[in-house]
């Protein structure tokens, strides 16, 4: 059995500290932009057991995981990346961490600047994806019938 002193509680991959007590697949989801399916693909391509504890991996396995995270967009089909067609370059990309948040913010600002329907809905703080707005999403007001004052 492995001693507790060998367990690394934090494993650093792509500028993110991952929980060393979790299995590899779950720990990789700690990187923003990587879900369960992408984590499974990355771990299998790196040759690492998805159920192994992340903190018990040796440096070579951690390096292989990091290498596969970087190579992920080139090694998977277009539908598996989070940015299949980049707006500015037209390339297939997969963004991680703060890059993902910045790209999302830029996309919303571009829609606002173009004055498209989704951009206008974002500006006004309304639902964007076609949800019903009659009974919910009322920004703090109680949903229901209100009585008129004076009668």
C-alpha cells in the first residue's frame, strides 16, 4: 500500500491546482473548460488510469497529462472542442481557464456591438435562449397576482 506521505495534495496542470485526492478524471474537470468526457479522452490518450488517485501519479504521468491537455484540440473531432470555429481566426480551438471567460465576454460584447437579437437581450438583462419570461425571471419580484392599492 502507498504511504500517505507520498500523496501530493495539489497537482499543477495548465496553471490550475488540481485536487490530488480525487481520481484523475474528476480532478481534470477542475480545469475550467474540461468536462467529464474531455477528461476521459485526455487521460486515456496520456496512458493514465482514469480511476488512479491524482496525487499518487509520478512526474512523467503528470507531464503526459499536461501534454495531452495542450494537444487535445488537434487530436479530437471538431464537435468535441469548446470553440469549433474561432470568430477572428476561423481555427478550431479549445480554451481553458481565464482564456475561456475572456472569450465568452468578448463574444457577448461583439453581439452587443452588432445589435443582434441576442446582444440586445444581453444588454437588457433578459433571457437569451428562448425561455418563457411571463411567470419567471422577474428580477426579485414575487411571482403572482398583486393587489391594487386603495381598493
